[in-house]
C-alpha cells in the first residue's frame, strides 16, 4: 500500500471511530477490561504513579486506573471519545487524577522523555497502523517511560476469526464492518520486544466473537541490564524466559 493510501485509510478510520462513538457513547461499557485489571496489579507492584493510556476510547480502562489511584493521561485520536472521558471524569470526581488529550498514534507521544512510570494500550497497536508505524510507537513508548518502567499492551493476532476476512489493506491489515485491524504475527511481537525485558506473554479472548488477543508485559531496561537472550548469553547471565514458546 502506498503511503498516501495508508494515510487516507487512517483518516477514514478516524472518521469511522468518531461516528461510532457519537452513535454509541460508552460502547465498551463502564467495567474495565481484563487487561486493565491486570495492568493495575503490575503497575502497583512496580510502584508506578504516572500512567499513560494509549487509544483509550471512551475511557473504561483509563478511568479505572485513575480510580485505582494512578495519575493517568489518556489519549485517543477521536475527539468524541476524549470528550466522553472528560465528561465521565467530571461526573465521577476524578478530574484531579485523569486528563485526556486527542492524539494520533502516528505522531510523537504528547509527553516528555522519561516522564511516565507505566503505559497501558489495550487493542491500540492493532489498529490501522503499518508495521513501521507500530515500531515507531514502541520507540516512543520507550522514550517516554522511565528506566524500569512497564509497558502492558494487547493486540488481536493472526489466530483471530477476522484475520484474512473482509477488505485487505496489506501488511496483515483487514477491514471488517468498517473497522481496520492489524493482526499481529509472532514475528512482529518478537521484533517489537527487542531491547525490552520480557516479563510476560499471555493469550486470552474478549467479547462475543470472541476477539483473540495476546497480552505482552515489557520493562524498559536500565542501561546496564541485559534485555534479550543474545545479550544475556554474551554476558554469561541467566536467560530470560522464552515466553513466546509457552
Ligand atoms: C478497539 S478500540 C479500544 C479502545 C479502548 N482501548 C478500550 O479497550 O476500551 C481502539 C481505539 O483506538 C483508537 N484509534 C485507532 N487508531 C488510532 C490512532 N491512529 N491513533 C490514536 N487512536 C487510534 C480508536 O479511536 C479506538 O478508540
């Protein structure tokens, strides 16, 4: 797909999400996703305070993380969704703990270098982003995380019933019912983990389809700690778990 076609797909997707949130406010409900419940536990154990939530939608997870005591910055490229987060935060008296800004994942993240302790992204990286754009998001997450900070992300994958169905856009992106999804392969997961400490890999399902998802937990290494198998082998240190094989 040419870059101009990709840009027009992304812009059409933004319009589609805007229309969807306008027509179905709070469409994912008010209960947090299983990913957010897990992330809150991991972030608490890591003593995180500042959390960035990517592609937060109308904020079921960002609001939950704020309720759990974290200070949350929620982002999404749908201004309609951002308004819904702000209104719910106001109604729940959470405006001290959560702010929400419109942000497109194709742009640099709207936070300073090493300014957040944790990042959560549930079904965010698997939107209509090219492989290069996904790698760029990972680099940005790494930039804004403090050393030792945690990144929990989930993505739909090639085992999902919608993989290969609907309108193909190349690069494992398929559009079904107006929603374009980049279905992740193991190779992509592996490539994205390069340079991170790999804490956990977990396969799970969500919703009625069901959507088939992988959840990754990665830690940004301190400069002197080895993060991958070849580096550990070179230094004679214990190997990290082969979490993709479990
Ligand atoms: C499947 S929904 C998940 C929403 C939320 N994480 C949740 O689980 O409730 C995907 C979200 O990604 C947002 N999105 C899609 N492409 C995006 C992009 N390029 N930049 C920022 N947000 C994007 C959509 O507006 C939508 O809110």
